[in-house]
C-alpha cells in the first residue's frame, strides 16, 4: 500500500510516516504543498492520502479533489488542529 502524506510540518509528517509504515504501508511519499501533492500522485498513485488542511500554496482538500478527479475515490484522512474546519469538510470531496 502506497500512502501519500500531504503535510507542511516535516516533523509531523515524519511521525505520521513512521506510524503508517508500522501499520503496514509498503511505501510512502511526503509532500508539503498542494502542487507537489498533485505531481506526486501522478508519478505514483496513492492507495491512501493523509492530508493537512492548510498548506503554503493552498488547501489539502483542493489537492485531494484534484487527485481524486484523476484517479478516483482514494480514501483520505485529514489532519488538522481545528475540529471546526474538519467538520465543515464534505467527505465525498
């Protein structure tokens, strides 16, 4: 299973990477921006996306929407410090 981690906090991204690999992910990629996420997904289609909501160049949800439009309904887990923002997300987006 390949997991794409979209997170601009490198320490958090690396911690998530270790946890995901401990749970059985065979490969991971860490990117820190919306544009890098879309590019990376095109290079190696993820089976799961773990994404921050706020990125330096946009939104994690926008990156996920772009990736899903190309590759279908890939499962996603959003990571955020704001429960209110997460509650407003459309889970099908």
